[in-house]
């Protein structure tokens, strides 16, 4: 077991079971890079403020760069946490100077810092992946701006839409997810360092300088809040849970559409799986797993809320329990975005099946009612007339598109020849309003979605640029040299 950062007050060693129980190193080692980056920034600021000697600052920064270059050891409960590991390794490399790094700092503001840096980086990665899914959807929407299919309510064929319109509906959901992630970034972009354990620190720190070095937009305004706030994690998990639910809904459609009953879609072999017993099977496991994994992400959100609800100010060790659910949710959503994106991009869309389904089930009944309304009939009466027509067609096993004028006229004398053969293509073309499914509108929606993607891509580049790197922080020149 490694020495404790806090051993001085204790007579007895920690029990092995307590060591294992208490250690967060196996999972918070994931914060290693951010811990080193934050430590270099802190050491540079201590030097600049004359709180530690230049000699010691040089040893600290050089040593931390070496700790970073060596990389972290395999996960083990031999270290209490990543902060202890970095400091202990530094001590082995540079000796006594390592003991000065923790001046004016606590693991409480340190872990808050590391987690906020992690969040900023994770949000960037996720925005990137959401953008890729949106790009796939927009590209498919452009190709399928005229591919008619049934739109559904109650999972019953309702009115024709084009596939592009259907896919852009998901693009809108992901756009809101993306904007929520940007909001999370704003709330995470706050420097907690300088809060100490809870009460602030009695040294003349330059917090603005540390914020500049680490690319933070703001300083925390209250030390008690700064060390105990995990709202940004909850918000991130909430944004991820909702994104996972959106992915799950899309996945559910992939499952349905891959069935023989729908037959709208065939997944590429690279994204499908088979059966160990039934040789004919080609299963949409990719979509089922996305649907299933959304439950884990929802669970992580609930775990964080439950962990926080009873905590008095300020830091409590319960907060250590934030990391596993958080990291799991971040990884799970990243994988789901990646594989579902690839599965969609490579799937074969069966447009002939879509068109057949759009034509074959009274999906244009509302259009016939609207036809009668344009001829002057009140909508309720038109609804009744077409209802009777559909009932007759069902008995006679006829489709609406096959009816002649004389047959239509049995249900209303207002029908004329232009009502014959009213097709799904005409039905969608008639819905030519902003937000509607007319191919015209879908092409416009594609163009405006692309503009939003460009804006978000620029945002992403700017935020990525603010993320610190250990290499850059270690290589900065020293003041007055
Ligand atoms: N490992 C702790 C956590 O993840 C950070 C260190 C604070 N520990 C402490 N005993 N005050 O929250």
C-alpha cells in the first residue's frame, strides 16, 4: 500500500478492506491528464505569485511532465485516488519539492477541477459525434426528399410523408441535444481552483491566471459551492439520457423497419448479426443494443440525483460516487452514436417497399376529405363521406387509388376527374408549408439544417481550442526569463 497524503494524524494503518473500499483510483485514473494539467497550472501560478521558489516550480513542472509522459499505472486500489498517485509519483521523481505542490489547494477543489475539464472535453467529443449523426441524417434526407412512405400515428398508417422528412425529425431532436450539450459546457466552464477544501485559501492566488492557463471562461463565485457542486454532471447526464432516448426511438424504428413485415430497410452485413441456431436470421442487434443501453444512461442520471439529494455543504465523500455512472454514461452514449450512425449510413433503404406501403392503406383518405373541403363541404361532413368510402373499400377489397370517378361520386357528387388516382406523391407535394413534408420543403430543411451544422462545427472548433494540453502548459516560458 502506498503512503497516505494524510497519515500524520493516524496511529494505525488503514484496514485492507477499508483501503479497497475507499480507493477511487481504478476509475478516477481516467482524470489523469486533467489532474496533471491542473497541477502544472497551479504550480506556475504559485511561482508567478512568489508563493513558491522558481527552483521548486521548475522541478514541479518538469516532474509533472515526466509523470505524464510515463502514463498512469494499471488500475489498482494501491492508490487512494488519482491525485494521490500523481503527487506520490512526483515525490519519487523530484523529491521534497513535490511537497510544495499542494500549497493552497485541496483534493476537493482539485477533483472538481479535474471533473470540469473532463466535462468540457467530453462535451466536445459528443457534440462531434452528434454532428456526424446529423450529417448522415441530412445526407439521407437529401437523397430521399421524394421517397414517399406512410407516416404513422398509433403505429397505424396515417398520411404519406417522404422519408427525408421522417429522418429530419430525428435531426431536430439531435439538434436540441446538441444545444443542451452546449449549455452544459457553459455551466462546466467555471474554475473551482482557489476554493481550497471549502473556505478559500489564505494565499494571494491569481485565479484569473489559472483560468487563462486552463482555458476556463469564468471563476467560481463561492468556495463552498465550488467544491460541492455537481450540477454540471447532472445536467450532462440529463442531456445524455435524453439523447440516449432519442437514439433509442430511432433504434426502435430500425428494428421495426428491418422486419419482413415492414421491409423498409436492410442493415449492411457489417452492422447486423446472425443466429446460432436459425441459419436464415439477420438480426438488428445494433439497434436493440442502442435501445437497451439507453436504460443504463437513464440509470446513471437517477444515481447522481439520488447521491446528491441528502448532502449538506460542502464536500462529502459521497461525491466520489459521481464518477462511475458519469463515465459509463459518457462512454455508452459515445458508442451508441458511433455505431448507430454507421449502421444508418450503410443501410440499404428499400424505397419500393416504402412506396408500396404509402399507396396501399388509405393513407390519402385525409387528402380526399380535403379535396371535398376545397369544393365547399364543411370538413366534418367531408370526413364522414370519406369514412363511408373507406368502409366500402374495405368490404370490397379496393384501394383508394384504384377507384374510378363514378365510384367516388357514390360518396359525394363534388368529386371530379382530378380526384381520381390521388397519389401519395401528390399528397406530400400539397403539404408545401415551412415544416411540411413536401419535397420542396424537405430540400429547404436540408439546406437550413446544414447551416446549423456549420455553426455548431465552428463552436466545436473554438471550444476544443480552449482545452489545455500538458505539453503546452509544460513548455510555457517562465516569467522574467
Ligand atoms: N477521490 C475523491 C473524490 O473523487 C477526491 C478527493 C477528496 N477526498 C477527500 N477525502 N476529501 O471525490
